[in-house]
């Protein structure tokens, strides 16, 4: 929950190389699965603009959950022009309904997202 002790970076984390922190999910009226936008695409997080300013062309995604946050982040990364790669063995799906994760992977592939494994990197 925003502005609670659980949202503070742990003191042991070396933050000397952290250039910027982006916040998402700040509007309690709409979910924000994507790294780039809220679910309604009403507000951008600023990640896309920042990455472009840094000269980034490829985005590599890993995390939870393949069929929600990873999927929406990958689709949004593609939609704003990044070559997008999902590291399959570094993700896990919720798979609320059987096949959700497979369907998410197929949707990402259809949008031009490369599905890869960490051993290929």
C-alpha cells in the first residue's frame, strides 16, 4: 500500500546505481498491470519516455505474473516501439483458468514479442 513502511526500499539495498524510481498503481480507481501505463492507458508511468531518452531499443521482461503484469508490460512496450523480449524461465503465471499463461504467451508472440530463455542471453 502506497506510503506505508512496506513500500520503503530496504536499507541494505545498494541504491548508488539507481537512476530513477517509477511509480505505478497510484490511482486507486484503476489497476496498473503494465510497467508503462495504467490499464485504461489514461496515465503513462514515464518509463517509455525515460528509456527512449537513454537510447534503449530493447526491453527484457521477467517477473510475476506472465499472464498479467508481464503480458501487459510486453504488449505496451511493443506498442510504443521497443523490441521486446520476455525471459520465459524468469516468469511465472497466475493461470487462474487453465491455459491463461499459454494464451498470454501466444498473444505476446502475435504482437511481435520474442519469448526467450535466460540460457539464450
